[in-house]
C-alpha cells in the first residue's frame, strides 16, 4: 500500500488494495495513511462482502502457490513422469503387483516397475 492519498484516490486497484489492507493485513484508516478515503472506500461494503473478498483472496493465494514452478503438484501437469523421476519427485512406470487386506480393512498394495515398452501413459 502506497499510503499516498493523491495517488491512491486515482488508482483502479483502490478497492482491492484497501480491502487487503483491512482484512488480510489487519490495517485500518490510520495505518493506511489515507484517512477518509480509506473509510469511505471500505465502509461502503457490508461485512458479508468483506468476508467474501477475504475468502476469495485467500483462495487466489492458494492457487498461486500450487502454480509455482517449485510446486510438485503443478509438475504433474507440466512434466512427464521421466522428468519428475529424474528430479526425484516421483516413481514412474510402476504397476500393481499385488493387493493384500491387512488388519481391520486396511489394504497393502505392492508395486513393481513396468518394463513393458508398449504401455502408454
């Protein structure tokens, strides 16, 4: 947050920025440095609308984390199993060898590497 009334009053991200400052950063009119501009902007929304924005913002943050190039989940969609295996992030080309029921309904599954060259993944 720039905390510059002259600049912030003309900014197209004004509402989002002030909502983030209030609901995510825990800020207010004084900490924003914007005085009435802050209270007028944030004050026009209901509590429900502010809660919705905060929830939406947190979901966007979670999504951006999963799309990070360092994230293993995004690699599932962007790399082959061979590439992920070379990085140590998966074990590729395995098939189920056997399934055993153990204990009270628990299942133990054994895998072996598939050496077949005609299987498509």
